[in-house]
């Protein structure tokens, strides 16, 4: 399953990103212009180009937010957890976190169903755990 999961999540992420760009032509055109301006007459994108493709990166992240390749993850609690409201969960219980639910929660993401790459602009603010397309922490994808 390790090999399958690694390839499946990558393929899913790429497919949904292409879908999002195809259904939002103005964003697709802006990504195209960014790549064309970066490459000029040169043929291929290199690793060095990637951190210069800020708008394209924002579009990829927004597609991963809308269509997370990993819809949820489950974990067994290794110790009890108590929440700020006083409710608690015992050690040994299995919990599931829905990334799809998190990424579509209007309390976390205003207008969550809208494709808006500006959510990932360098000057935008968001909670560090509000975007988890491949999980998070030491056991993430």
C-alpha cells in the first residue's frame, strides 16, 4: 500500500489541480503567463524555477484545499486528551480527522467552495493547521 498511496495521492493532486485550472480559465492563464515569463525561450522547468512560481504554487495549494488527495486520517490516542471546553477523550480511542471537512469549514475558510488562490498569498494569514492536504506531524504523507 505504501507504493500505491504515494502514487495515488500525487496523481489525484495533479488531476484535481488541472481540473481546477481548466474550470477557472483566468487563473489558468495567469499560471501560463508566469511559466512563460520564467522560461522565455528555454524548454523545461527545473527545480530552481519552482520557488519562483508563486502564483502557480498558490493555485496548486488551493486545488489541494478544495480536493484533498487524503480525505481523512485516523489515529489511536496514545494518551488522554482534554479540550478547552472540559470534554475529554480517553487513551486508546480511535479518532478520525476529516481534511475535506476542515478545508470546507466556513469558520476556517471564508467562502470555502470558491476557488481563490489568494488564500495562499504570502501576506495572507491562516492557522498553521488549517491546510493539511497530506496530513501533518511526524507521520504525515
